[in-house]
């Protein structure tokens, strides 16, 4: 029988069975012979459809607990045979051609996301036959159509109703198919590397997989196109994985600022609020309630807070919302959860983007990426380091208990401020922040100007610096503002001069031994 008169055949084997039955019914109505395996075949038969088992085609049973069922020349020959080129060899070996492959893979991601899942369970959910069929069909897209996503069912059906899918559609589906298997392999690679004690954190090949979550109106600027992608595997509490409860679509800058705000606020155990503007914290506050913490953060820099992003590490309540709405225009508010009364109050301002990120839990191990022309830089995410119970005081004067608490508070924030970074703080509130300057002394001056602008007293306040002081001028400037204690990494060739300056001004100074550059 010529190929033109042979019945069209569809091979269907899916883990995600969403929308499968009506799709298969439509294929059957188009006179497709349905070939399937295991649970997919059972589901289709229960729906009243006629299905041919793969084993009936191969003449070989499923063995090894289903590990081997589709890896056979009768299947892969049907997928890889080229039109008019391989007709004779296919006929000689009684290989029937397969026109459509509908396959998605074992749910490896959902299995490893379960805390109770074991290594053996994860390995058993590494699909072998599925990727082989997908890749074979995608390679032979000149003749075969491959579908790996239920959202494409309607598209392929419409094309089949018109006759045959166009080559352009088959190319598009093939590219999506290879992307599907590549993402699957990347996830398995990452999992196995995490499970191996000998695995290199920075392997010879860095394989990453991200799934597009949304297209954005534009990037940092209107002339730049942009999209947001979600990483594979668990992310913990995150902006990209949060639930948007109300508001306009998130912009590129909204997402970037919210990410900084959330990371900063979740680093605290105490009830805290962080306000971010242009990727820098402009105000941070700690208090007994969310509303009080917000009030402190806002008072630190009410000018920069306008149009900023607000993050809190406790449930957002009505009192906090009332305080925010009475004070400022805000682009985004993000919290682990939002009370019903708070959301009702926010509904009066429907443009405000409100995000619920979920409870933080344990932070996942992660790497930070910075793109370069033609490459990428990779490093550990800066989670900070514990200062320990005993601080390394290097001056004659020792900080008071309150100053120690303030120093720890400021040091925890400094890692989220662009370098060169300086923070003035006291009693759970930032009082001045100098960020992103080319010289450290300029950041110190800006922090002092900010405190003066908002009438924030610096008497007995503390100062944090993300890197060492190259000269004593920063200490002299701090003394002019009334700073009484300083925390910094130390390690400068002029440490002795800096310590001497602190002693001259009767300022306590603590060395941490590590810095917090952020570019």
C-alpha cells in the first residue's frame, strides 16, 4: 500500500494527561490509529477509544518494570524513516511509519520537590524511552509532528483538520521538543550534582534551565524587550514564584527591586520592613509590629520611598496597609501572606501590585549569575556570614550592648546595598544610606546628608561599611556626624591609621574579616 493510502498513526505516551482524552478523540475522528503504552493506553481505552499497544507492534513485551517498552526498531524506525528515502527498507522490515508523537516525560521535577522523596525514587523517575522518542520525532520533523505540551493540542488539531501540518509548524514544535528534553536533562544533571559529595560546584559545563513565566511590557527601558523566567526545582519564598493578589502586571524593574527587598527582609528573624528604590534599600526598620517597622523604614528616607517597593517578613495586616496608604505611593508590596482585611483595604488602590511569597523556610542553595558579552560569571549567592557571639573589637573603646545590636543590624543590611556602601543606623532603623559611589568617602557624606535632610539624629548611632577603609577620612567624617561605633571588614594596609583615628575620636570599631561588595 502506498504511504498516501496508509492510515496515519499517532504514538501517545504522557505523564501529564491534562486534556488528553478530548485530544485523542479528535485524532480518532481524523482516522488516526492510536498507539500507546501503560497508563496512557488504559485511560484512552476507558474513554472508549481503540488503542494499539506498543508491544503488539514490536512483538516484544514491556519488561524490567516498564523500563523497556518503546526502545525498539519497529518504533524508532517508524519515527526516523525519511519520506521516499527509507520507504523500501521500512517495507522490507515491516516498519509502519508514525506521523505524530505526543509525549511528555516522567514527573522528575515534582518527585524531587517532595521532601520525603528518596534518591532511588528520583532515579526511577528519569525517563529514557520518552526523550528518545521525542528526539527521534523532532529530528525527523520534515515528516513527523511532535507535541510535548498540552497547550499545543488545539494548534496541531487545527493543522491536521486542514490536511497536514506545515513545515514551519513542525519546525516550531521540534524546537520546543528539544527544549523540553534539554530542560529535563538539565534538571537531572543539577539533582545528581547536588547528590554527589564529589561533584564540582562549578562544573566544566554549566547547564541551566528556566521556563518563561511571563512576557514583560519592556525591560529596564522601553526600547528593551524582556521576559521573566522561573528556574527549575524548588525556589523557597521568592518574587518570581510568588502569587500576585492584585495590581498591574509586574515590570522588569518591579521584579528586580522586589527581589532585593525580599532577600533583605527575609534575612532577619525580627519583624522587619525594607523599602527599596532602584535596587538599593532606602529605608529599613525593625519593631514589634509590621506597621511600626514600616513607619521606621519610611521615616529613614520618605523622599526615596515614593514609588518604591515595600517588603515585610510577617503577614501584611490592615494596620500596616493603612500606614502605607496614608504615607506614600507604592509600586509593589510583598509579604509572606496578606490578611483578608488588608487586601480589602488595598483594593481601594487596584493598581498597587500585591504579592504573597509564602513562608520563607530554608533558603535553597543557589548560584548567582552575571551576564557578560559572550559569557557569564557565576558565584555563590552572598548569604552573609555569622558574626558569632564575640565581635572582634580593635579599638580601646568597646561598643555598648545597644551598639552591638545596631552594628549587627547594619551589617546584615549592607550586603544588599550597592558598593561602595555606607549605612548609619540606630535602634533598629537605618538613618542614612550612601550607595553606589566611586569613592567610599562620598558614600559616607551622602549617608550623613540624608540623615540631616530628614532630621534623624546620629548621636550614638553606628556606621557600617561593606569594605575596608582605605584611609582614615571616613572615620573622621563619621565622628563629625556623632557616630559612636563602626563595623567594617578590616584588611587595609592602613588599618593601623584607621584604628588610631577611631581611638582619637573615642569611637568603637569592630572588624568582621569579610566584605560585602555588591555590583
